């Protein structure tokens, strides 16, 4: 079944989903398995072992029933390398094959686009739900996940601190159930347009959480997504807020990282002006756009990949110890990152200019991932856009994802929200050359040195 047909099936089953949402809290889950205590990375039994599992369809007996799932092992699998383990759950009426195959978009949208972005650094699993759903009766679907983990880790080398779950609609409900019941097993979950459909046994422990939901969702109202999010805002000790959401008709999205969260347990909220879809595309009014064009791919991948293994309470590790203040010198141009005309106005363009040590060239990297200038202004991707060539400006610091930057060891600076690099336009070297974002390629016009 193609992705588009499956999404239409999800809409057709709206009444079923809403009904399930009313009884989801009554669904039970089995006891937490023996591996439930999160700890520093430990080698799984499969590390160093010649694997017997192969990519493709698998079967397993769990809770006395025959179940199936699709397994994708990295092409260059090395049995001494610990890999991330990522579960992708299908929607109501969808299948494991839809998740694995990427529907009409194919490989670029496989596992909601994360398989391609992982570049062979993760093992992926697409489980098949009973009746193409995740009712989780008596907790049997959670037990199914427990049993898959045991089997996979007995045969393959997995980083036990790097297990993730994600899913759309009913699959989002299943991912939420795992966040509730297996918060010490999974490092983070991504819930695309979900609701409390598969139960929430437990639900009192912290887990890194990102929710994504459409303002105009006709199947599961955005209020359902907010409610799921707020549980982990509380569990993770984040500062409560009403995060900004785009206006209807804007056809845009806003990603907000909550402040004040317990170290290593961030909560992010991505609201977008569209309906019931895991793959919205900015500027497009429909819900069935090609998934590979969606901004959700880099946003979720960045959220998952920020966690370093081997720490029971891991936090993103910046390559520059914040706070650090100084100029950012362009390797290719020999000039500094500069605010045009020393302006402090919102929207002022960022450019390169002869290094002069003035305040409009002094950038402070903060623990929140910001690059601040003048104290209260942040380096900002204009309009939270993700396209190559989008201008980089300054704006009042607001904590949104288009003001988050990652300083990399190779000298590049990644815009977290767009997953693209800070780039001097056209390899320019002249004073006043515009700075924007562009697909990362490691060229000297994307390399910066702190001075």
C-alpha cells in the first residue's frame, strides 16, 4: 500500500481513533523487563558475534502469538560497533512495509526519512500491528517490543543507551505508550500527530520527548498532542509555557525547545500549519507532499542524534565550552562574521567584514546552543526556513530552533532547525558578502575559527 493511500486510510478511521483515545488510559502494560534500568553503554550479547539475523521480514512468538517485523541492518555492519536502535511504528491502516519502504517516496522517506539521514549508523525496526493498529490490549504490544529488543540485541551490536521510538497517528500513540511504560529503556521518542491511543502504563518517569502536530488536524486535534507533550514537560522538570505556534494560513512551522528541563531530558514541540500528516512541507497546503521534502526529517534526526552514548543522563555535548565570546573568522574569506552596519534591529543582515573587534563581531556561544550578539540578540535563520540560501539575521533571542547552532569539530556551524551550514554566499571574500545557510559540504566558505 502506498504512503498516500495509507494516510487516506488513517483519515477514514478518524472515528475509531477518537473512540480509542477515550479508553486508552484503561489499557494495561506488562511489567518492565529486566533491562529497563537505563545505564551507561554496555555491550550487548551480539557485539563481537557473527550475526544470524538479516535485513528483511522477521517473525517472532510473543505473548503466545505469532508477530512480524521488518529489520534493517546497516549495509556496512560491523559487529564491534554499537549501533542506535530505532523503532518506526505505522499508522492506523498502515503496515510495517509502508514504514520500511517509504511509500511513494521510497528510500528517502523510509522510517519517516531517518534511515537515509542515519547514513548506516542505526539499526531500524518496523513492527507490524494487529489489524494494522496498536490497541496494545493487556500490554501485548509493549511486550512485543520487549521481545524484539531481546532478540535483536542477542544477535546484533546495539548501544543500549541509544534506543528510540517514533510513529505517526496510531503509531504515535504506540510511541507515547513506550515513553510511559519504558522510559528507562528508550532514550527518546518522537510522536507525530499522536494521541493517547495505546495506553500509558506508568507515565511518571522522564524521557526525551519531541511532539509534532498540525494545527488543522481533523483526525486527532492538536490539543491531544499538547496533552501528551505536557506530561513529559512535567516529568522532565521543564519550565511550563505555551510555546509559539504558527498562524493558520501561514503554511509554516515553529519548533520550540523547552527551557529548564532536567539535564539530558529535553522536550521539543513542533507545531505546523497543516492537517494529519507526518511529512508537512512549508509553503504547501496539502497533507500528502513528498516526505523527503519535509522539514520533520532533519528536526527529528537532530533530536535523536544529539544524545551521546555511555551516560545515564546524557546531554548534548557542544564542541565549544559555553559560554565563549569572540569573533568568528571565516577560513575561506579571512573576514569575520559581522552584523551589517552594527545594527541592533531585528532582521539586520549578517555578513562578512574585516575583523575589527567591535561589538557587532563578538558572538557568545551559550549552553542553550545560541550564538548571541549585543547580549540579547541571537543569530537567527530568517523565518525558520530550511531552504538553501535562506538569509541569516539577528533577532531577539526566543529559544526557538532556528536560533540553535552546533559548533562542529571540523569548523562548520550547523543550523539545528534546518540541518544546514552557516555559509558565505558563493565563496565570496569581499566586505559585505551575505551569510546564509546552505547544504553542508565542508568547503572553506563553511569553516569558521573562534578568535
